[in-house]
């Protein structure tokens, strides 16, 4: 498992403030991505639903068509904005997620897009686990009323660094995704996510640290900024956790960019000290990474 991260990587999480105006959201994202690039980041992450408000009532009106790829600018202005921005900044750019509409199936998805420094689309991830919860007296939310789930694990190689895994928000509650990605060689698990004030206070940091501890890899969570005037209030607190489950950096509630320098030796030292990768008992339980699905 040594050498997962082949060279140091500067990661930036953009905790973006978004509103109802998609054009303004894209312009704001551009400004912040340029700022992160100028600060030396090689991998820049935007939050879940960074081009729109978050909510089932918004998904259809803000949705863009991504297939067949590449879409036209009219079909997906966000796709082209991200592609151009990745090329301009010469960075890996993860567009946290946008609402996607698939005309063939008439379905909507919550979809993340990763672009290369050449502006090429490298990977897409459709949220696999939909956010359907009901906490009496606190919050009820059912993404499945509008959205359909994705059907794969997203693992992608970033030359010359190594492999990362991409998932979205509620996906973090399912440790199988993280474990499979880590066992397949990921050095970083990225989760653009919009936890709310109830679930954020309960589990945001806990989930990030748990996935890092379980798998001895870096974990990054990128939230929208908190807006108490919006219909959905994001938790904020975007963070990076190291392979030993220590919080490297954490944002507050408002718009800001947080940075972390990732180093391969942190993974190697953690795994050497607590060598769980050599101690698993696949004679007692199954290695779930052997039967994973990586295609839609």
C-alpha cells in the first residue's frame, strides 16, 4: 500500500456562498477557484449544488443535460464553465455537484464532475445514496421524490499524484464505498456535501474522521457556506482529515477557502504504526472490494 500519493498535493476546498442566480453562482465560483489556484492549489473542490440552491423544489429548474458528452453550452453552461476554468488554472477541478437531467430516462441526478488541467472531463459521480431522512421535530427531507441514484463507485487516477475517490454528501454514511475505494488504492476520499444544522452538528466531523480512521487515507468534505435566509441551511465547516483521523483544517460557517498539504508519508507512517491492511481476516469475512461496481 506504500506510495499511494506519489508526490505532495495542495488541496483547496471552496466553501462557496450560493443563491438563486445560476450565472452569479458560476461567476462567484470562478472568482474563488482563481483565488485557490493563485494560492498554489493543484486540486480544487467546490461544494454540493454549487450552481443552485439545494432542495427538491429547485432540482428540475436548475438541472442541466450532460449526455451525450460533451454537451452544448446551452445544455450545460456549468460543464463548459468548469472545463474552461480547469484549463485556465491548470488544476484538477471538482465541480462538487449539479442537478443533472437525462432526457432518455426522464430522470434527475445529483452529479459531480471532475476536470483535468487540460479542461477534459475525467469522471462523473452520481450520488449513490439519496438523502431520505425523517428526524421528528428536526428535519424531514426526501431527495428520492425528485432524484434517482447513481449506480457506481467513482475512482479516478490523477497523474502524477495517484487515485482519488469521489462521492457526494449522504454517500459518506455508507462506509463500504470508502473502504472499497481505499482498498483499490485511493489516497483521498472527497465528499462535496450539504449537511444541515441537525445532521451537521451530530455527524459531519465524526463521519469524516471515521472514514479516515477506517481506511487510513485523507478525507475532504466540502460544504456550501451557511445561509440562514435560504430554505435549506447548510452546516459549513468544510474540512480535511489526515490518515490518522486528525483534523488538518476546518472552515467556519461563512464563505472561505481552506487548504491542506497532503503528503504520502502521512499515509505510510499511519499504516506502519497501525498495520490494519496486513491484519484483515478474509478467511473470516469477505473482501467487499472484489465485487464492486465501477460503471453505471
